């Protein structure tokens, strides 16, 4: 039987393939953590480019890459990590010379706002008995989950936290787990936690050696190269960067 994740992936791929691609229609596949910011950027872009329409597909970065590998008609790919974009480049899926980092983020541990117990002060506190269920993204497909795994390995806590994991299919699913109080703590980006201030509290910033960078690029199979390049330029422009800052992202 197909798992829920595979069913979701198949449905998303069918939806992408079914979208009409008219002369001025652009398909942007973007990491789930970019949802709110890119919706605002898309509306801003359409206002300044009459007659053009941006269609967004949001999911975990690894899922987006898999969709493109299987032929989904995507013009622009925006990932939440450099590693996923590296794989896209190695597979020949990215137009040469179009890759650029456009934003940075910070990984944090957040807890449900309604939780009465004291929030964790650091990673080591998560190994205590007060934290029985901890959420993060699936490391193989969700960059936030991969960053989480790296941070815990560096802290020597991988084995201690292994029995506590609740994995989400995207960082936004992890945020929902936290907001609904279904877990005791979770690893999300600061920009995600800021979206639900009444349901979540940031406990601390996760110490990391890597910086969370967001790259974007024109896909090699894009049928709308000029429009795609214009959208990428808009995201990187002072106007686009101001929108990203409004949603908590940092400059590249």
C-alpha cells in the first residue's frame, strides 16, 4: 500500500503536470518555510508585471527536487538548503549560471505556548524526562530535519533523542504539531515560529556550524526563461528583500 507521504507526492505531481502553462504563467516550486513570504512576493511581482501570473508549489525541498526529476513543469526552484540545490545541479536540472542565494534563516527549538512546564534552555535539556515527544522534519527530505540531525550529532545527543522523534513531512507540519500541543518541543525555523506567536514560543536558537541559506535558480527545462529570470531578479531586488525581511528572513 502507498504511504500517506507517497500518496501526497503523487497527487502533487499530477497537479503540477495538469497546470496550464500559458505565455506569461510561471511555476515556482519553493520550500515550505517560504510559503507566506513568497505568496506576498508573488502578489508584489504580479502588480509590477501586469499580465504575468505566478503559480506556487510549496513542499519540503527534497520533495520538490523529486518532482522535478520526474518531469514536473517547474520554472524556478527555491530550496531551504544548499545541499538540495547541489543535487539539482549535479542532476543537470538547473540552468547554468542562474543559481543564487537570496535569504538566510535560523533554526530554533520552539515549544507550545500553552505548555506549563519550563521551556528547554539548550539541546541537552531535551534529553530530560520532561520532553517525551520532539518533532523535526524527516532528515532525508526536509532541510530543517537535516540541520537538526547535524546539530545533535555535533552535540553528542543523537542516541539520547532517537526514541523521542516525531517526524514531519515539512517544517510547516512540524510547526503545526507544536502549535497544537501534540509534541513537547520541535525544531523549526525562526520565521516559522514567528507566524504563530500565540501558539508557539521560541525556547532557544540551535547552535550550528552551517548557516541556513536559501538558494534559487532557473530550471533547465523552464519554458518561461525570461519571466523566470525576472521573478528571480525581483526576489533579489531591494523591494523583494524588504518583503523577505518583513517575514523574518535575513539578507543573504
